[in-house]
C-alpha cells in the first residue's frame, strides 16, 4: 500500500489526558450525566451504555424506525447463521436472496483490489470477535436494498496513492438508495475514495461505534437534490481523517451525538473541517467532543444546525448554528453520554469488539461439556481433556460451564485442535485454579519447578481458549520460608495457540509462553484479555503477540511496589514478545515497575531476548528507565524497543528508552510476527 501523504500540522496549545478504560464483560462504566439536555440524559450515577454481549442485535436511531414497509433493522436474524473465511463464501451468502447472518472469522483479502461485494437485503455481516477483516475491498448496497447490518469488521487498504480519491471509487461501504441499514463497531481505514458513502436518498441509516482513521474522505452523505433522508450518527471516533467528518448534504433529519473528532498533532493528516450541514440539511448536534479541529461545525445558508452540550478543545474557525432543528426524541428513544466522557468512552468502545459476533457454543454443540454440578459429561476439565481422542485431527470443543475448578490440567501433545470455551457471561465465571509453586514438593519426590507449577499447561498445537480464567493462588506469605515462589497460572509450549478473552491471574511468573524446545518456534496470540502479576509475569521463549490486552501490575505480597512485566528468553532467529494496542497499568506506586528484563535461560549467552511495546498506553507505574539487567546480562544486549506509546509512563525517547523508527516499526506488526499463520475464530 502506498504511504499516506504528509500533511501540514498546527501546534497544539494544550494537551488532554485521556485514559481508555474498558470494563469487564464488554460493559463500559461511564457517567451519562449532562446538564444541557436533562430530558435526554441519564442520572449521573447511572451505568453507561452497555456494549452488545450477544448476537444478533437490532439497530437503534433512525434505522430502528418503522417506515417504508420495514419495521426496524435486524439484518439476517430470521435466517441461517453461516461462518465464512474466503471471498467466495462471503460473496455467495451476501448476494443470496435468503436472509443470512454471515460471521466473518478471518482476514479475507479480495482477489481484485477495490471490489465492492453487492449485499442483498436481510443480511447481517459481522466479524467474529476481532478476527473479521475485509482487505482490499468493501461492500455496495444498491437501490432498494434494506434491512442490512454491517458490524464488527475491519475494512481496510484499497488506498492507491491518490489522496484526493479521483482515480478509483473504492469505498469501504457505499450505499445508493438503500434504507434501514446499521453500520456498527467497524474500523474503516486507508481506502481509495470514501470510508462510508451514503448516497442517492439512502435513509433510515444508523452509524454507531465505528472508528474511522487514516483517510482523506471519511463519511460523505448526499449526492441528491431531494431532502428526504433520515440518519443517526452516534459514538463514532473520527481520528486523522481529512474531510467529510461527516459532510451531510440535503438531509431531512441528521442526528449526530456523542461523536469524537480528533485531529492528532503528531499524525500525518490534517483534518479540514468537522461536521458540515450542507444544502438544506437539518442537523441536531449533541454532546460531541471536538479536539484540535478546524471549523468544528457549520451550516449552509439554506440549512439548519442546532448544537447543545458539545465540547470544543483547542479548536479554531467556524462553530456556527442556524434555525430551530428538530427533536430526535419524537422519532426514537436515546440516551446521551456526557461530552467530557466521550474521548475515554470511544477510545475504548469503538471498532471491533471481542464480545460481538461471538458467543460460547451452545452446550449441545460442544463435543464435551464440563459442569461442576454433574449436569455435563465431566465435572473435571482435566478429565474432559483426557477424553479427547489421541491424534485428534479436527477442532474438538470442550464447553466449560460456570464454576471454580480446583485442579491442574495438561493438554498433552497428542491432543491437538482443542477449543476450550467458557459458557459464562465473562471470563471469571469459569475459573481453573491451583496453588503449586516452583518450590512445592511433588508427591513422587522433588519439587515442581517453575514450569511444572502451572495450573493449566498446553503442549498440543492449535489450541484455543476463550472466555476463561486461569489462576494460581499460591500464598507467598504463608510460605515465606519456602524457596521457589514462582507460581505459573498458564503455560503454553506449543505452536498456533490462541488465547482470547481470558484472564491469567497470579503473582510471580503468571504466564509462561514457551516452546517445545529451544530451536522450535511456538507462536501465541493473546488478545482482548487480562494478565496480572508483579515479577516476570509474562515470560518465556515463544513468539507472542499480546494485543488489546490489559497488563495489570499488582503489589507484592508484602504490600510493596516493585517488579518486572516481561522476561523473554527468545532465541536469536525468532521474534519475541510484541505488546501492541494494549494497556500496562496498576494501582501501585508510580515509577515502580520495569517493562522487562532479559532472561538468558540457563546462562545461554547465544539467546537474544526481545520485547517490543508499541501503540500502548503505559500507566504511571512504569519506570522512566523501563528496562533493566538480569543475572549479570545487560538489557542493552537484548532487543528491547518502544514505538508510539502514550500515557504517564511513556516518558521521553533516549538512551534508556530505545524507539523504533517508522521504517523499523513496519516490520514489527502482528502479521509479521506470526508469519504464515493467520489466527481465525
């Protein structure tokens, strides 16, 4: 893909500290109070908007209105649910006459760049968790197409080098005369013309919780002289987009609320303007947040624009209103979030979410069920794993019902393709926990050692765990005199391991990501999860991508604050740990934790430990000099680096904080780290 062109920047007068906090189980805890519109706002102590926890779901806003013979927008609810991983499969179901819920469970790269698959009526196209991507193309909804949901996808990369988008009309989503469409929780980026084009009287459209980024033409609405369309645009993050943010031309009713427009001074793209009510558009703009935006909102002479409750942070130019607008509450119910909460809320909640498009398999669909009350096939997870056929050559699903399973579990090497799925509402509903440590005495003599202390151990390739907690509750205080306090909650020693929406909870040496042997690569994707600990609690020689994950440093058992996040023991020929789009935080003393130290296991100087932390929020717990030596080996001999991190713990680049260049960063991505393996599902 050609690079995006650099744009002229403007100095930023002041900064706003924004902390993205995503609560458990897909629920965002935010204030919804706003004094400017008391009739629409929830009380100050009310819970914030709840991210959808189950599929399918139906639209809100104008897409929910009963009109044109369509009572709301619910997509393929009444049809079959299918899962697709190829363009051919996606096209087959998207163009079919019958209703379908189409779950996209992989990155699907179109054979012809810029192709827009035509979507027929009564369809839901939804990414499975964060795995669904459309690469090099998009979707088209033509005249009369209705009742369509496009949700939870990343749609990216048709950009052809023409910044003005005149060479090709390669949009992410284009609608010409469609109605009752819901575009929700997508990340749309780097396309060749528009990210979203709503054209030619497309109406009863709701666009919600999307992240639009790195593009010139974000969201264009109109291409008509008629003034009939009714559109709701709420909770969208427009980040580094040049124009059409959106521009709305001749829209009968355009309701925009709780959107976040951010022109990042450190980015390459200068936002030309914000919300533009073009032509005869009647726009109501509520409780949005404009940061560093030139001309945040304005209206043409024949249009109307009413604003209330918006925040303008370091903006310039036009902020103009005209007319009386309309009352969106006459058409549908809605609740406003406080404008001051919008940046935090949208950084956390926009784009694809782990708990959309996924659900734990129904008990009857699993190969085996574990339930503590005896209602399943087993009461022990270990017994269920033992029942997997040796040499199994296809996915084998074990459903784990809510409960606490106090046991140790080993998935042996001859049981590949195991899918272990918690059926509860959140990962901590089903917890597998034990309390062995490195110094714990084994029944057959000796001690367990660090690796042997694991509560849950994976030796089999192609293993997946979803929606579960793995914990080690070894009591260091009660065993203060014992040598060997390392206590592993989860250990992997395999290739192609996916850990999604899990919690790994422990103290010292919580998560061991290892390989079968020194010369063998073991790749792990840990995504949308939480890891807790204090000393070397992400360690090992695996090649691991840790993405969109909360890494929580916790105090030592004596209440003190000190420790290390990562201790890689990577071999020289393999990548190590890549921490990306994540958060490293903790309720501990500021500046008390290192990002990592190099573990030359067994004193092997030929190792070349590696950690790259990029595009990640570093809390105040992180030291200003975040790397340190280990066992006589200097950290400077390891491959430690940062790139574009933010937060109170990010600090300044310097000798103590090596930074990747832009060119180097292009080679340190999840895709490059994982090589020829594309995790799905």
